[in-house]
């Protein structure tokens, strides 16, 4: 089966906002018979003519809908950021297998955050505190020059603040206006930037 023949396409919609959508993503969405994603992502494509299913808390129900329609029409699943970074792509891939899915990359909120502060993100340690806080010993992070925490809730921000207090001195940059809030914990000598996204 060629990649273009796969019935499910999982597309990354970037860190929020139409300006971050790639042409490949727009083309896939415009050819979708069934479009699945969070309401805020569906709103990025007012011109799309496919049937729409908004993803809520019942992911099992969404997967059942996809199963029922799988052989009937092309399905596009919208995920925030990039499909390869803590996204809705994982339950879809587990359910239907990689051989049925095509992934189109997007810009992750981590990429956008590092671009906003003008620092490369080589060797960054990425933690997700979205939904639950990571179970990690801070000593494992002591040697990391760059840490990015996907946050987005008061509990996640509180956890990140406590983590920063347990590490060697770090500059904390809170990057918002992304699909998720990202907190960057950087060694002080790495940060000589203060802009509209960094505090």
C-alpha cells in the first residue's frame, strides 16, 4: 500500500493559528471526507467540506466512529503541534496501525517556543505535564542545559516551578499563545533575550 493510499492521515496543525498551517496539511484537509479534531482545530478550516467530528473526553467513541467509516471515505485527524510530540496521534496509531496511517508533520509548540527566544533546541529534554505531572527524579535533569515542559494548567505550572527550585539556577521562560503553554528552564548564561513571549 502506497503512503498516499492510506485511509487515515494525521496532520500537525502547528502551535495555533492559520499562519502555522502547511500547504500539505491544507491539501489533506480539503480532500478529507471525515475530519476529526478538537473544536479549536476544526475552526482553522472553515472552507473544508468534509463531515466533522469534534474530539472531547471520550476518545474511545471517536475511535469507534473512525472504525465504522474507515473503508468508506478518507479520514483526516487534526492534532495540535506535531503528531510526533505528545499528541492524539498515538491512540490512533495504536488502534489502526502504522500501515493504515500517514503522518504529516507540523510545527510543535516546543519549536515555536525556542524560536521565540532565539535559542536552538538541540539536546533539549522535553517533558509533558499536560494532563498529569511527570514522575521523574530532578537529579535526572541536573545535567540538562535545556528543559521544555509542556504545561497549560495551574497544576502543571506549579509543578514546573517546584522543579526549577530543585535544579541548579535556571532562567525560566514562560511561552504562551501556543496550542499549549511551554515553560523553558535554561541555564542563565544561555538567555540574553526578553521578548513578548518570554518572561
